[in-house]
């Protein structure tokens, strides 16, 4: 049975963006390792890592995953849905 932790909306509101709660959505295995390393080293934050239980592939190499995580949110060229959406228009 999975446990659910409820985080008050006031902690993740626009005024408090990134000051208390940080939410991470790593897309592959190496990015998950990089995010976990970052979260375990951080202090004074509630870090939420959203990851699946199924095995996932390592799309990015270890160095590329660290670079991707240090930059922040990004779009993977060649893997984004924006190209497919643009073709249908």
C-alpha cells in the first residue's frame, strides 16, 4: 500500500515558489540519480521526487544528466511532442 503525504498548497504557492517545497520529475534513470544526489545534499527544503516503479532506460549519459539537472527544466530535442503537434496543424 502506498503512503500519501499531503503538502499544504500554501507551501507550494507562487509566493513561496521554491522556498520550501521543491518538486522533481526526472525523466530517466541517470537524471533520477542526479536528482536524488542533489536532494540528499540539500538542507531546509522538502524535496519531492516523482518517479515510477517500473524499470526505465538511461536516455542521457551520466554527465549529460548532471548538466540537464543543473540547468533546470528543459526540452529534449528529438523527444518533445511539440514537433508532432506542429506537423498536424
